C-alpha cells in the first residue's frame, strides 16, 4: 500500500545497534508527525501508543516481526491517523485498541487474550486489510460504542469467544472476510450495532455463524454462512439486519433463527442442507425473506412460531427432508410468490393458532400434503397453485381455520382439500379440479366456508361432507365430476349458497345417512342422475334453488329421507321433478315444479312430506301423484296447466292439501281412487278441462273450505263406492254439475256453498248415498239438488235457494233424507218429488220459491217432518198425480196460493202441522184428492182454512182450524172428508161451510167462537156430525138451508146471545141425542151461590172466616183452570169471573164494617137477586127463539 507520508522522514527500529531505535516506543516518542517507522524482524516486548500521525511498517516477514505487549494493549491508537502494516501482535489482552482516529491496519497477525482488535467510540474509524485475528482467548474483533471502520479480506478464526462483536451503535464494514472455526459465535452484532458484511465466509463456528440482537441492524451481502456447529444466523431481541445473496448451509442447527421481535431482511439467499430447520422464526420474530432458496434441510425449511410474523417473497422452499414451512404456536407471517415443492412432509404446515398469509405461491409435487393446517391453525392463502401433491392439496383439521382465496388446487393424487376433526377455514374464488379423490372433503365436525370456487372435472366426487361435517359453500361452480357433485353424509350439516352443480356424471347432490345441510340459491342441472338425492334419515334445507334438466329425477327423497325445500325452481327433468318414497318426509315451501317430462311430484310407498306455497305446472304427467299409502301435506300450492291430472291420489294414498289452487289442467284437477283418503282444505280447484275432483273406486278423502269452480265437467264427481267428506267448500260456476254422486258413491258434504253451476248443483243417482250438511246450494242455472235413479243421501241444515230449476228434485225411486234445510227464493219449485220419488224432509224451511215450495207427484211418497213451508209465490205444498207423502209437525204459512194443495188422487198424511197466515186457502184438496191430517193447526189464512171439493176425501183428526179470514173449512162440489176431534173457532166466516152435495163426516169436533155462523150447510149440503160441540159463535151456532140434510148425533149446541140453530124450511136434518143449551156455567148452581152470599157474612160475624174464604177461592181457581184445559175460555167468561170476585169482595167488606145486622142481610139478598136476573134471563129468551122451529125433533 502506498504511504500517505513523505518518505524522507523514515526511522528504523531493530534489535541491532545499526537501527535508529531499538524499541518502537522510543521511535514513536522521538519521531515527528508523518514519520515512517520501519520495524525490522525481532520480538519487541513492549506496548506502544500511537499518539501522532505515523506509519509503522514491518520490514520483513510478518511472522518474524512480533510485538508482545507488556500492558493491556499491544497497540493503542491515540491520534487521528496512522498506518500499521506487517506486524505480528501477541501476548496481550488487546492486540489493537482504536478508541479514536483512522488507523490503517494491514497484513497483521493478531492473537490476544481478550480481544484481537477493539474499535470503540464514535471517533474510531480504522481500516483493517488482510489481517489474521485468530486463536485468541476472547473475541477476535470488538467494535463498540458507535465505533466504525472497514475490515477487508481478513481471516478471523479460532477465537475462544466471538469472531467479531459489533455493539452499541457501531457501524463497521467487513468485506471478503473469513470468520470461521470460532469456539463461540462467528459474528455477534448487539446493542443496536450496525455494520455491513460483504462477500464473507462464516463457517465452522461452535455457536451461531452470525448473531444479531438488541436492535442491531447490520447489512450482510454475498456471504456464506455454513457448516456451523449451531445456527447459521441467529437474530434475537429485536435484532434487525439485511442479508442479501447469502448462502447459509450445512449448519448443524438452524440455517437462520429469528426471535424475540427481531426483524431482519433476507434477500436472494440460499439456506440449505441444514441439519435442522432452514429458517426458524420464533418468539415474536419478524423479518422479510425475498427471493431466497430454502432447500434440502433436515427439519422444516422455514419454521415460524410463538407469535412471529415474517414476510417471505419470491422464495423457493423445496426438497426438504421435513416440512417445507411449519408455522406453529400462534406464528404469523406473509409468504408471497413462493414455490414450495418436493418436500418429504407437508409443503406448509400451520398449527396451534398460527395465522400466516400466503400469496401467489405454488405448493406442488410434495411427497405428502401440500398445506396442512391443524390444531387451531389459521392463515390466509391467496392466489396460490397447489397441485400434484401425493396427499391432499390442502389438509385442515383439529380446529384449523385458514382463509384460502383465488387458489388453484388441482391434479392431486388424493383429495384436493380435506377438512376434518373440527377443521374450519374459508375458501374463496378457488379452482379445485382434476384431483384423484374428492375435490373437497369435509368431515368430523369441520366447518369451513367455501366461496366463489370452482370444483370440477374431479375423478371422483366434487365435494364430500361426512361424519358430522359442517361448512358453508357460496357461489361455487361444481361440475363435470366423475361421481357425485356434492355428497353429504353421516350427520353432516353444511350450508351451500348460490352454487352451480351441473353436468356431473352422477347425482348433483346426494345427502345420505342422516345428512343435513342448507342449500340456498343454487343451480343444479344437467346431471346424469338425480339433481338432489336425499335418503336414510337425511334432513337438509334447500332454499331458492333451481334444479332442472336432469336426466332422471329433479329431487329424490327416499328411505326415510327428510329435508326442507324453499323457493326452489324444479323444471325440465326427465323423471319426476320431486320423488318421495319409503316413509320419507320432506318439507317443500314456495317451490316451482314445472315443465317436467314426467310427474311434477311423485309420492309413493308410504312417502310423506309437506309442500307449502308451491307452483306445480306444465308437467307431462300428473302435477302431483300420491300412491301406495303415502301421506304428504300440501299447503298454499298452485297445481295448474298440467298436461295430465293436476293431482292423482291412488292405491290407498293419503295426504293433506291446504289452501291450494288447482286449475287449468288438461285432465282432472284432482283424482282420488282405489281406497285413497286425502284431506283437501281451503283449496281452489277451477277452470279445469275436465272435472275439478273425481273420486272413484272406493276413494275416500276430506275436502274442507275449498273453492271448486269453472270446471268443464262436474266440479266434484263421486262414484263406485267412494266416500269422501266435503266441508265448507264452494262449488260454483261450473260448466256442468257442481257435485255428481253416482254408482253407489257415498260422501259427506258439510257447510258447503254450491252455486251458479250450469247443470244441477248436486246430482245423486244410481245408488249414490251422500251426507250433505249445512250446505248452501244456490243460484244454479238448473236444479239445486237432483236425486234420481234410486239415489239416496242425507241433507242436513242446508240452504238451497235462487236456483233456476227446482231447489231439490227427487225422482225414480230415490230416497234421500233432508233435515234442517232451507229451500227458498228459487225460480221454480222449492222441492219437486217425482216418478215414485221418496225421501225424508225434517226441520226444513222452504219459502219464497217462484213455483210450489214442495211438489209431490206421480206416486212419490216422501216424509216431511217439522218443516216450515212459507211465503211461497204459489202453493206451499202441491201433491198431485197420485202423490203420497207424510208431513209431520210442519209450519206452512204465508204462501200466495194454498198452503197445501192435494189433487188428482194424491193421498198424503199431515200430522201436527200448522198451516196459517196464507194469502189463499190453508189446505186445498181437489180432483179426488185424499190425504190424512192429524193434530194440525190451520189458522189465519186469507181464504178457507181447509177447502175440499171435486169428490176429494181427506181425513182430518185432532186438528185446529181457527182465526181464518174466511171460512174455517169449506167442503164443496161433492167434497167428502172425515174430521175427527177437531177445534174450529174464531174464523171470520163460518167455521164449517158445506155445500153442493158435499158429504163430510165430523166427529168429536168443537166449532166455537166464530165471528159468524158456527156451521153453515147449504145448497144440498150433506154431512154427518157426531159428538160435536158448537158454541160461542157470534152468529148462529148452526145454519142449515137450501135443501141441505145433514145428520147430527150426540152434539151440543151452545150459543149466546144468538140462536143455537137456524134451520130453513125444506131442510130435513137429523138430530140424535143432541143437547141445545145456554153456555152459562152458573145457572145450575145459582141456589148454592145465593146461599153462600147470605151465609158468608154470618160465618164471618161468628169468627169462622178462614174456612169459607178458602173454599170460595178454590172454587173460583178450579173453575178458571177447568175452562183453560178445555179450551173454552172467552171474553164473556172472564167478565163474569171478575163480576163474581167483586161481589164477594163487597160482601166481605160490608161484613167487617157493619158486623152482622140488617144491612148485611139486605146486601146478600140484593146480590142473589142480581145473579138470578143475570143468569136466567138469557136462557129464557133463547128457549123462546128456538121454539119457532122444529123443536119437536130435539130429544
């Protein structure tokens, strides 16, 4: 090296006398600054202090020029600039100490007890070239206290402690040095030490080749740290540093260790062939590794642990004998653009709460798993390629929870991603394809999230979720896999949203062995087998999915499968859209099952299920078929526009349909057959091209609250022994019959509205026998109910009104029962019974119909009990053409024409009926009419209560005909008839009017209180009256004129104030054992009353008050009740009872006031005279009037 000093100032130090000085110290002491001191070979036992600018040069072989220190230092630098070259320094604590100045130390050999070279202080800045610092008992070089300096091409080796120590802010430069074979650390940079190491070889040291700690921040470039007996580089206690283009290899322990908050930068390095980890980052270590190769290490290429958070970019971690990267114990870290391949153990393992970020990496061709995340490991993988690994591309277990984004996991020799043992994780926007085993496998309680991924072209199942696996799949494409698209099994419960599962070579989704799961907003289509298969107790939730264009069933639920489907579209499948069998019980809400090439829904072999708010339309076969004991529930569904039946329930099928719309189907809306027994509630079956509902072949079923309308054929058809129950339904506006029951069909109809149908509202024929209760059959364009051809049936509490033809028509041997019904306001008959029709009507209201309320004709024989037939616009009851019938306890009133008309040989029986307030006759019997009336009340009618003519011959027993506005009974035109035990009273005209050769028989009748004549027989009238009582009529009791010749036997005629009998000359009546008398009840006992009137005051005066008073009271009360029981009370009797009570009261009052004296005796006498005058005077007058006629005929 060229000296900076002037060579003219040179002195020589040597052990010989020829030298200028024999000691270097003397030469320094006497030399001028900038002097050159040449030191000749020899051993100089001295310590030198350079205190001026000098140049000390060894002049000879270095090993021959030796300075052995006598004090602490061999050389102490105490000037600003000096040069030392070519010396051997030894036998001292410190070889060279540079506390200040720029010392140029070159080509020296240093061995010291404590430290070969010490550079200390911010003023120290030496330059050390080509020196050997070796075999010291302490450190090789120590740079401290902000010391600087340049150390180049030096060999630092064999030192007992540190090869180089850089500390306390020091910042040296080491270039092309070799630090090796130290018994401690090769280079230790501590206490905020700095420094730059370039192109150095650091090897063979017992402890770390380089150790960086406590905030130190060196730069290490192009160095080789290798074959150390411990770590290659150890960075700890917040150490920093930059390593660039270094080779770190062959170290016995770690290649690089980063710990306790340290944060180095490692670029373009090669860390390989370590006998332990390539890089170990622990205890919150940091660091950045860029473009490094880490390979061939015995343990993991990189281990990150205990909260450490390094960054690795563009690195290659490969061919390791263990893991490529192991991140554990809450380790963090960022890996970007790295290649991890060919490692013996997993390429990356993340465990025990660790959470790294791995971006743009390639993890491939590993001899085991690509990435294994376990023991609550976390982590984020972004835009990585994971392929060709021997075991799963990604393996997540035991609580592992990574985030995997935009990755490609493909061509693995096993599963693409396997998540097990409660593993978690999020996969987003990944491509998983071409793997030998399932693309994704989720098992044993694992719960990952898979979003926006594509799982395709796998050699087996796309996704397999098993052993209570969970998980969420969102917006994924799963297609083209050789086996199933998704398999969910053994209690697993994933969530699958917005996914597309299509074009698989097997089933789209198969859920089995008690599998669960939620599938939402997915498209499942074009799979070779079923779109979704659910079996063996599985119970998934499927929402808003589209399952279509499958080559077999859309959804198949079998072997006790469950499941919930909501808001799904299921269409265009080759086999049934939904197939349910073998006790499976799914729930299907708000789905659309349409345009299938077979059934919309097929439920068979004891299948169950609940369908709610679904649209089922346009399917080739029935929209829904329920068969072989199946029992589903359908609610709020719409089954329409099918090319076959809407719903077909057969072979003992069951089922409940609630609030469904079934319309516009090409065939029947609903068919129930062969013993099937469904329940339909609140349904609407309408606008079908055939019948709304057909029940046949012993079909059963319950229909409740349904609307059945606008169908081309009958709204409901019941035949061949079928027995449904129809409740609260509305069957209307059909283009044919509302309900047709035939061929021994049964059925119960309750609380239904049947109206506006083109043909009969209800049609019962050929042995049909339904029960119809609380129904309304109205406004039909034809008959309300038509029962024919031996039809039966029971109608209870029904309203039948406003129909164009008869409300009820019963014909040809039919025998229904009609109870508590209302048949009214029809445009024709209320009830028409024809052609030997039978039937029983009980407790019905029949009123306001345009024709007869009841028409009975052509041999018909119904029974009518407790009915009310009123306000008709024609007859109440019309019985004609040999009609029969029994009417019991009926009310017939307010009709425009006769209440009852019996004609042309008809012979009904009326018992306990009330025929009243009619606008015409009560009963009109004409044209040889017959009939029996028993215990009837006929009153208040505008015309005669009973009108019998034209040889008619009825029988009336125990009837009451009263208060009519005309005649009570009018028998005319050869009328006949028998009246027995009847009461005829209060009628405006005659109680009985017999004329025109009529010849009735009246027995035990009472004709009284009429407003005119009791009985008027005229115009050749005949008749026989036996045991009759005629009294209290306002006109004559009996008037016989115009050649009439009746017969009276054992009759009583009592009348007041008019004559009892008036017989016109020319009449020849016969009276046998008849009694004619006044109707006064007291004249036979007048003597007793007078005696009582006189005796009572005497008894009172003697103190015997109670006994006679009670006797009088009991007599009066008994009389009143007697008259009431006999129905003989009238206004006259009431006046007389009141008068008697007043007289007795007056007698008692006088007795108490006057005691017994002449006044009370006179009062009693006057009272008796008054009663005598009141009672006997009318009797005398009446007897006088009767004597003018044929009184001699009276007995």
